[in-house]
């Protein structure tokens, strides 16, 4: 996920410009794992729970984290790299040093409302406001198969909800009006023609 919190919009606008410059200047470094792009139908697949947290899952999480940091993004779901298992990586910290790996995340509690301008590594260059819960409590397994609980609000809560949506085959643009979705598809198709 890419997210621009409206509460800090001037700061995030500057950050977005800086990130854009960085992304453009390091374009020749390809992310480790290829990221599916909306409206690829594989983004609609529903992920299945991980039954055994083995070295393959640990490698997947590590590769996803590397891909997310390099993109750069603040969250990535396995669905986006065409692996349909319930694995999410997130780092919504400013210092980029608070990696969260959520395996089989389950929403336990959610309340409140916040509207955040979201973006997505699968929907490059598109940002729009989405309404989400302000506060969430999520139960998950860590890489050592221990059950953990994360309580989040603000940007981290948005990011968790955005990535959990991916595991259900949902992209943030699915929250927007049909008219906006049609415009976004047309814009992305045009971008694909230019870069082809
Ligand atoms: Zn996303």
C-alpha cells in the first residue's frame, strides 16, 4: 500500500514528491518480486490460510519485505505477488525499521471512522480517499508460529485494512464509485500503452 494521510497532507504531499523523484531515479532497479497490476484478474483471488509456517513462507515474507521497501511502499500482500496465501508485510514507520509480518490475520475488533488518501503498488500513480475504521485489533501468527495481537490506529490501521482487503481479492479502487473505477482503468491502460 501507499498512503497519504489527509491529516498530514502538506507533509505527505512533499513526501510523495520526494518518493516520486526517488522512484523515477532508481527505476532501473527492478523489485525483487513482480507485482501484479490492477485490473489483473489474479488480484481478485481469495488467499488461503497458511497451514505450516516453514522456510518457504519465511523466504516469501523476506522477499515480500524486500520488494515492499524497494518499491517503495508501506505494505504488500502475497496476493500482489501472485501467491494466494494469507501473508502480509507492513512497515508504516517513518524510519522504515518496524517491519510487521502478519500471517493468517483475523480482524478481532474495529471501530471509528477515518478517511485517508490511499495508493497501492498494484495501482501505480492513482491516489484516492477511502473510508476505513479508525482503530483495529488484529490477531495473527508470526514467523515462529506464535499467536500475536496488534492494535493499531491511524495510518497503520488503514494499511492493515488495505492489505487484508487484498487477501480477500479486493483492491482499494473497489471502494470507489463505478465512474472513478472506469476512469482509473482507462488511465492505467493508457500508461501501459505508453510504457509498452
Ligand atoms: Zn494495495
